[in-house]
C-alpha cells in the first residue's frame, strides 16, 4: 500500500462506523424500553473494560483518550446552564488531546500514568465547583468573543486551540502514519462535535460516547495485532504475516529472497546502531516494490511475495529496488559528534566528519512452477547471485 494512502486507510473504518451511527440516530427511539436503565451507563461500562485491558497492552495513550471522551460525557450530563462553560470544555478537551499526542509511554499504572489519569478526570469536577461557588466571577472570565459557523456558535479561543490540535494531529498522521494519531484525531473531532452540538436525548449521547470508546478499544486490539505481525525495527510485516500470506496465495505466486551484501562486515565496521539504520533504510526501499509485498524474513534477509507467476515482471520490479538501494546514501553519525541530543539536532545539515555509506542487495526469484517450494527455490537463486558477484537478481 502507498505510504500516502495509509493515513486514509487508518481513518476509513472509524469514519464509516461514525457515519452509520449518525445515520441511525433517529431510530434510537425504537430501542426497547427495558434497555433504558442500562444505556445511560454504557459509556462507563465500556470505559471500565478499556481500563482493565489497557494495562495488558501498555498503551496508555488510548486510555487517556478514552478518559477525555468520558470527561466530555460527564460534562454534558452535568448540564451546565451557561454556554460559556461549553467553550471552556472544548478548550480543555483540545488541550488534553494535544498533550496526549506528545506523551511518551510511561506505563498506565505508574506514578506518571496515575497522575495523568487524575489530571484528566478531575477537570469536570473543577468546572462544577467553579460553576457553583465562583459563578459570577468565573462567568466573566470565560466570556470570550464568539463567531457563528452556520448554525453553530464557537468562541475564538476554543476554535483556535481546536484548530491547532487538529492540524498538528493531521500533519503528524501523514508524516508518521501511526495508528494512535488516527484515533486521537477521530476522538478529537467526535468529542468536539458532541460539545458544540449535543445530541437531543441522553440515550443518543450515551450511545455516541460509547461508540467513541469502542473505537478506542478497536484501536487497542489493532495495535496488538500489529505488534504480532509487523516487525518493530523495519516497520514492515514479519515472518508470521509472511506465513499466513503464503497460505492465502495458494499455488500461483512468485517469491523473492533478498539479502544485504556483506552486512556482517558492515556491522563490525560501523556498529549495530548504524546497521539498524541501514536495515530500516533498505526495508523502506524494498516495501516500495511494484506489484509485491515485502516482509522481513530475519536478520538482514527480506522476502517479497508477488501474487502472480509472471517472473519477468517480478524481476523487473526487483531490479528497480536493487538500483534504488544501490543509489541510496546514508550519512553515518560522526564519532566526534556531541552526545548532547539537543546540540546534535541543531548541527544537522551543517556538514560534519560523518562518512557517507551505501550498501547493495542480492536477490533470488522463483515461482510455484519449481519442484521445490518457491521460498526455497528463491533462496537457492539468492546464493547463486552471491556466488556470481552479488548486487544482482538471479532465478
């Protein structure tokens, strides 16, 4: 899949769910009356489930986003009469989402994690206390200028802070294409919509907040699956994903095995940190192969599966990848470079003593028409390429 399309792919499923939910809202009145007691508490039930399972996956930012959504639900249930509080709640929600986007994983139930949980969920209570005991003074303080957007009214500070958070998450999503950024963006927009244009009934509110929580649960499970199938270093599918894909392809496909030439010697010369950078660089080149899907087979070996037996097409695509890797240059961090990360970042692009390095790859390709398995035949062809001088594709 193209890197440009990946953000859209991450956003597609939650947007479809939300669209279906909005379309179905008018039919919420058809829900049986015996469910009326349970539905208002559904967000709490799903949030409790999220709270329980997030500790197993150590993905606390999903939990924090869920708590922000639950705080929005709590705020709306408190039913503040003053509309200025809604604008303040929008500001707080956006700021919380922005902070979550910057958070690093420090554990859900660590001191840092528990402090963040308390910080998020105490905010509706603080607003309630300010509303009751400092009403007049606080009303004046949050009486911000407003603008009208169609039928909705929003304060300028709330719009500005929401826009900053939205643009930051959107840009970050397209640069890093991370699952968490996609679902933070969805949760941000969803929560802002609930605050600005609350649903007509408590049932609809509970159902929509529950949907937002379910989307975060879905993000949690998608990440756990990604950890099982995606190689952490190179960010391309790993051996398990390869094995499952081969079963689905059946008997008609082409396989290629690729190997970085003299990689052990490269590691011994430049160190394993630089070796890891090279693996990531090569993986990004290989994943761009036309017509195939790249996998990390293990170590410095990669595999590509083509859902066709057209060997010439596969060879041409592999040759393009080989040339792309050969032409790629990487600057090795100078040994004299300061160990201070801040000073190091400020010196980037100013030149230095670090040498430029490059690597080459060799590859073998085979189809299911061979007597042995395609992977084994491709591996034999790979060794043939190495024996003939490396930096070439053989079959």
